[in-house]
């Protein structure tokens, strides 16, 4: 399999990086592949590079439109297409399995591992045109994928609330959902035995003006006596750190501790704390360039002319203190890679 051959008759739709340096891609015709870059990629931009591909299969449910999300701190990848079926890529078996069915096409998907209860993973999914988010819990240690997932609860969304980001804060057992209009909704701990949809106990507006919140990320707590904190970032060009406290009654107090802007403009698309240095890295687009910025050092670490944000792309930081990473994108039906040590 070669990128040229796929692009002639198909096209890459989603890029998801795995922790071993390989990556998963989906195509418009429902194919799912695992790719590995040569170790000598270097820092040049490579056009249709010599990727070693492994074909996992072609799936009718993933044709035309697809969402692919890797769970945080895990290599589990969830995939959904034009129908409501969500599939699981199991890295141990190297295969794609159906996980659960929803009512219609999935518009938003978030997954993260969980240390609560029986462990496993938590998933938040919102179907197109619906005002309810579905929470599921699954543990992919089971032998049969159909037995792994169970509905853990439902969240009623505020009026005109289009979900663009999400995070489950385990220390307080609350869900935080970010919206296209700059608001954050907070939900109390879910009762796995309760069928009622939960209402938000608090909605914080204008967190990022009226622009989309693209990042909600839990931050490590330096001392156990301090309240947990989260990072948010949005398409208003700002990123902010907030501390969150709750009382026994469903309520929350959110204090914004820090707010700043990036030099590359409003299109912030992702963020991470470097695992080695704990430096904050943010990335996004400035005109036709993809940019990575080290907010801790206040320096730009990567800038690639890719044609701008309106394309399929993926980025993975190295997380080794080098500020390097790998950026993949599609431009004019051509697959490109830039890997920076």
C-alpha cells in the first residue's frame, strides 16, 4: 500500500498518533491502516514519504466521514463514521472491533482512561443534532467487544450548546464540557444506576469570549492541599489556567489564575505538558502555517507551511524535553510529513 495509490482513488480523513511512534489513519472509503515512519526521517518536509503500512481492514460504517480519537494515556483509539456505530482499535490485537451503537452520526467524541471504580476508559459522545451527551464506560480487557461497553449516564446540554471539548476531572468527579460559544458546563458525579439525564450544576460563560473552546486539560496538582486546576484554550487566541473547588452541595467555584495569549494568533488547536520538563506546549495555525509554541519558554519551536487549517492533519509532540514532534497533513490530495527531533 502506498499513499499515492490511496490518494488516487481515496483520501486520508483522520490521523491519530500512537505512543510507540506509529500512527493510525482512516480513509474516505472506510479503510483503517497503521503506519510507521522510517527512523531516518530527519527534519525535512517529506512528500508521500516511505511509510511502512499495515492494512487493518475496510469498514462500511467508517466510509465518507470519520472521527478518530485516542484515549488519553492509552493507545486505545475510538472511531466513528456516518452511522452511529463506534469502533475500537485494540492495539494488543491490532484489529478494529465494533464497541457500541448510538442513535445517529457522532458529531463529537472524547475518550480518556479512568482510575475510578473498575478502571478502564470513559467515553463522551454527542450525536449530530442532539442536545444530550452520552457517557459510556468500557474496559478493553474483555474477550468480546460487545460486552465491554455500558452506558454510564447522560448529560443534558444547555440550549444552543455545541460541544467542542471535554474532560473528566477525577479528583472532583465532575465532567467539564466546552462549547463553540466559549462556555463551560459542569456536571456532578454520574450515578451509574440512574437513568435520568443530568443537568449542569454550573455554566460558566465567556471563558473564551464567544469563540470555540478547543482544549480542556487537567493539570497535575503540585501539592495535595491545593485544589485541582485545568487548562483551557480557545479560538480567541487565549489560554488560561483555572482552579476548581466544590462543596458538598452541587456547586463549584472557579478561579482564573492565569490568562495569556499566543503570538501565532487565535487558532489554538491543542496543548500538552511535556512529560520530561513540564513545559507547556501549544499548537495551532497562523495563516498558512502550522505553529508549535513553548509557552513556558516563550519561544516558537516549529513552523511549517502547510496551506492553513482547512485540511486533515495530525500532530504528536515528542514529550522528551526536546520540543520536537511530528506533523502530518494532506494538501491537494498529497500526504506530507514533517518530523522534528
